[in-house]
């Protein structure tokens, strides 16, 4: 049996879903932001160090294979979060889909870069890796800001995009440092802010 909603009831339902999604992010989702912020920043710094210490700097890219165990840890974190008594709304699913699409897009982008390098020998094209990654991250932050109606994420998206532009003027090891800083400021800091807001709202 279908239920017909008035315009006011529809808006009320949408706002309720957004508020529930915001609470989910504040209470549990912030932990994922903090985890990925620290994990990617740490790997970026290690990558930068290895580029300056290994005989063949290209071998330093292997450090990013540690993203696989990080992803496994994140998966079990998400499963634990899902078991919590939080109401999972359609908006939560949309936000999750956005970041899932981000991961797929970046994986496809890396396949394209590697293929171009193998076929045409344009090794310099890998200079685009970090700024392109940051552009995609900024896009994810911006869409999250729109979904959750949280102005804070607009500022962090702008920060990440600014970092991507700055990377165009830097060599790869310095790009890694900029990326690490943007991940700390753009994920770890807002994650702690959200947790603080959640604790404050329960006082």
C-alpha cells in the first residue's frame, strides 16, 4: 500500500534523515575519518622518506601496498560500527557509495597511468598521481558536505584542492608531505571535531 506525503511531510522526512545521518557520522563515522587520515598521512611520510633514502626511488611506491591491510582493518571497523544501534539511513548509504566510487575511480586512474607508461614510456606522468588523488579526495569531501549539509567539509574540500594545486609546483617527495598535511587537516581534525560534538550533544 502506497503512502502519499504532502510537500511539508516530504521535507520533514528528508530533514529527519539528514539529522540521523549527521548523528551517525558524529558518533561512529568520525572514527573512520580519523583512521584513514592517520593511515594515509603515515604512508605518505614514509613514501617521502624512502624516495630520499633508497637507491632506486621508484621502489618507494611499494609502501602503498600497506593500504591492503589498512583496508581490512577498516572493513572490520565498519562492521563493528554497523552492529551498533544507530539508524542507518538512505543518506548514509549514498555517502558510502560516494567514497566507494572514489576508490574505484582512483584505481581506474592508476591503471590508466601505468598503461600509458608501459605503452608510451611517459614516466613523468606519475607526477600527476598525488595532485589527482587530492582532487578526487576534495570532490568526496565536497559531496559529503552537500549530503550532510555540513559547512565544515566545504572548507576542508577547498584545503585539499589548494594542496593539489600546490603539488603542481613540487617534486614527488614534497608532494607527499603536502598530501600528508592535507589528510591530517582534512580528515583527522574534522573527525575529532565530530566526536567532540557528539559528546557535547549527549551532555
